[in-house]
């Protein structure tokens, strides 16, 4: 087992003077002093590798980006075994290989194929301003070795250009490499936003680590220090914060309906399906609870592209594709079902405090109000 160099620690805490609510306050995150003080462990997971392939084509007249997964295929896909599963990017085969959406240029695909560590975000439908990573907080090593990719549609690219964010000849605006997506796979922009959010292992096929950050946030911390803190030190392969307020899916359902975040009937159908398949209420008093919260704050995700992490990402995406785009409704169900069916190969999940997320990013408001047809919140 590789020995990790124990670095000096520094506390990363944002100033609290601009925060009004105590729940908005960041907390201490003892990051390494610099990227020079961290070392990637050779084998930091006691993993049992398996081969994961993806459905590429289906014989159908109307291809869907997520494919046409049957309930039997869905059930089998939760097993951590050598298998081929649905995980987006499915094409039709009625004469021509009809694409179902999320088309990228060959030049952008070639760029992304060479990324070993990626930081990505997206803006669709001109829903946000462009938040550039805080360059003074990013090491020169990370600037040279980490891919920062912002996925946009043509409408957003035009809007940002009118505001002075004009890509250079290589497509960069600051650290962000702008990648234009054509043929968006869903009319629901929030669902379209889940493609880069969940499927980084498909978009960056050579990447070993990735960080997702919602467009409403600015990254203010070096990505390699983030990976070291949330993955390497904890021997985790997937890291996400718990929600700052709600911890039970029952409460999340009520809140989504109260704020009309999605069609109520669709939410009820999804919730009923999960309850019939064994989803129980979160019990904060249970010392053996498999999670500290059943509701994530999904705007910031850190992952190692291991087979188990990739499987979980595909499964979570498939739930969003099948049901509603409100991914906080499907997180606990997906994780608990995956753990239940694979007791000898658990997903090494680090569900950390949301105040730690707040210490590493700066939060802004969306340009427009969220709706079922707006990008991810």
C-alpha cells in the first residue's frame, strides 16, 4: 500500500461577514498546504474490479438518449458484476446511427479524451452568468494538468459573448474550456444538465478523477487539494455533501411539491415506486444508519472513476432519466439499493458536511428562476 506524505495543514474558511443565516456558514476544511505536499496513493481502495460496458445502440425508430431500459434490465444493472448497462448516449439503428442528443464536435471530444483529472459545469438556456474559477487559488500544476470544462448550448455561448466572455481561438474563457453541445437530449433543461453532472466518466473516458460544480458556484480551491481531502484521505470513491436543511426523502418530496419544482403526479409516482421497493424514512437516531442524510446537496460532487463509482453514477442518471429530474429524490434509493444488492462490494461513499462545501466554493443566485424547463438547481 502506498504511503501518503502527511502534509502541513491549513484551514480554508470563507469570511462569515456576508452571511446572515448560521446555516450558511462555512466550516474548517484542513486542506494540504499545497499540491506539492500530496501524493496519489497507488491503491487506496480495497476494490474488487469488474468490467462495465455501456449500451451504445438500440433498434428503434425513435431513439432516446437514455435508451429504452426494461424493468428487468434495470434490476440487473444494480449488480456489481461484469455487465453492459444503459448509461446515456444511446443511438438508434434504423438505417443510420441516429443520435439521441448531446452532440459534441470531434475536436472537443479529442480534447476531453486526454483529460486525466476534470472539473466540469454547464449552463444551458442562458440560465446563469459565467463564474470563472478563482485563478489565484489554483496552483500552476493544476492549471497545466486539470481540464476545466464548461458545457454550453449555442444560445448561452452567444449570451455570454455579449457580456464579454468571448472564447479565444482554442475555446477558452479564463480557465474554462467552453464545449458547445448541440442536439440537446431533453426539453427539460434540468435533465439535460444531469448528463455532464452524472456522466463525467463517459464524457472524459480517460479521466481518473472528476469534480462537478453547479454553475451557480465559483470554485475557490485547488481541485487536487479537494480530491486529496475528500477521496484519498478517507479512502472514498464518491464524495457529496448532505443537504443543509432536509435529511429525509419524505421531507424533500413535500418541499418539491410545495415549491412546484416538478409535476406533482410524476413526483408521487416516483416516490410510490421507491416506497414499494423498500425505501424507508430516514431515522436520525439510528446509530447504524447507512447514511448521515438521505438528501444530498448535489451541487458539488467529487469522484474517482472506479467501476463502482461509475456504476452508481449510471444508476443515479438512469433514475433521473426514467422519473423526474429532481436528483435529490433518487439519491438515497439508488445508493441503498446498490448497497443492499452488493454486500461484499460497497460503494465507498463520503457524505460530508455541507458547511465544508461552502468553504471551498462561493455561491451565487441563478440568472433566472428555476422551473421544470430550466437548468439544474
